C-alpha cells in the first residue's frame, strides 16, 4: 500500500510526499483550469475538505480551514498502514476567493518522521463559494478538489480549564494545558509538554466562523528551543486521530506552521 501517498513522496519519484510500496488504481484528472475565469471574489472563509489525487494513484482526503487572509491548511487522518499519512500537512497558496489562483502547494510529513517536505506548483479556480479545483505539477503531479464540510453541529465555543493536547507525531508528545476564554469563541492557553518545556498561545476566532488563527509559543530551559509559530485551527466533535478513544466531546485542532516543520495538534478534555 502507498501509505504516505498524499503527504509523503514515493521512494523514486516523490509523488506528493512520501511512500510505501503498494499497487494503486490509476486515475486521471479531468479538471481544467481557466486563468481567465470571471466571477467572485467568493466568500470562502470556513471549514473545508480537500481531496488530492496524484497522477496514477488513488486519492486521499484532508480536513482543515481557510481564514480571512487566505491561509489554507489541511491535515490527513489516515489510519496507520492505510493510504495517506496520518498527521501530515498540506498548505495551499493563499486563497482569497479570487476566481483564479496560482502558487506553491506544500506537503509536509507527520512530525517526528523521516519524510521530506515537498513543494509543487498549483494553479486552480475558486469555482464558487462551495467549490475549489486545481492541478499541481513539479516534483509530483495531480489534481485537487475542495468542498466545505461541517465539523460541528453548532457554533464554536471557547474551551475553559484543564485540557490535554497531543501533538500528532512519530515521537510521543503530550501537553498539559489550561485554557482561558476570550472574546466570542477566542481563547488562550498555557502549559507544559512531555519534556517540561513551556507552551502558550492563542486561538483567535475569525469573525463568527469555526476558524481560528493560532499563535503557538514554545520555550523553557534546555533542551527546549524557544520559538513562536502561527497556524490555523477549528473545532470538531470528531476524534480524528483516536487520541481520546473516540469519546464524545469537543475537540480542538490546530495545524502549526513551525519553522522546524509543520505539526498537527489535537486538544481534548
């Protein structure tokens, strides 16, 4: 099976991040990109599901969000030894709702693993407020489609009090956190990780959406390395990585675009 098919490169051709060997059904893109399209700009701030289909391979799915600045980041939730790379991250070019877009599509492996970050060129169309399509080429090639999804049945709300954070990584890293509500569904947090390094930051709600601009600060005595990173997040009722045995509740996710490599954070009570 090509486990890391979506966010990990095949061993030889580096097809959009990483790979194990497996036979996959062939697929071809029927997507046509129109650089001269009209329409928009569309309102696309919200939660999106992206489908990636590398040339000659089966597709994989990622979940994420687009904020008001156009930051568009998604994570893979594939189980171990399945197609995809659980905990891998995909970042698209800035998507502001303009009909035509182009730029880099960046695929990063699960934190703490040996995969490589891969950058391809993506061009596409925001077809409407509920449809985004595109094709990518470079180290790898293929197509993407994206549609909105609904991770919550109600509005996002700020977390409060003690929470557990889990960095989705090849190396276990659990965070002990305390959350403080802010304005609307915004919130701040502070705590420590497995190495007793300090962590703190904010989830700032974008408008009234279930989208958060995230700030994440790491520090403390050696071996902790001080750094502040940003990213994007959203709330869900789904335990995508089964870190809480699938228990009912509210889960908070963040894709942190750290300089040392992106990572996915799952938070739950």
